[in-house]
C-alpha cells in the first residue's frame, strides 16, 4: 500500500516516527502568485483590520487610476488566497505586500 502525497492539490507531509501530519498548499499558492504576477511580493502587516471603514478618499481619483484598477482582478486574487487560507494556511492571513 502506498501513502498519498497529494490530495486535491494539498500536499501531505508525514513524519511517522515523530507522529506529525501536515498539510501544505505551497504549490497552489505559488501558482496563484505567479498567475497574478505577484511572485516578488513579500510578507507584510495587513494594512487594514476588522472594523476599519472605507471612504471616498480611497477610490480612484481619475480616469488613469480607474483604468489601472480594471487590469487587476482583485476579487479573483483575494478569493484564490482565501481558499488556501481557510483550508490549510491560516498564516497567509498576513497581507502580501508588493
């Protein structure tokens, strides 16, 4: 019998002598960062916290800024990383800072 090393894109790490079982989505996260051209991002502190309120000063202020935002699929990036965070990586709740 052969132990599974990946299940639905989640890598399974086992250390039987030490009784350790771990899950990793490093490959998935690296693919997401590459897909959204964020491979060179580094860990940073989250710029917002629960309860922060947004205001109009944070909106794009001109046509150039609005056009730039159209090229960034924010919802897809956040959703893709939240999938990994919810299932195996609570540590990536920290903000990726570019």
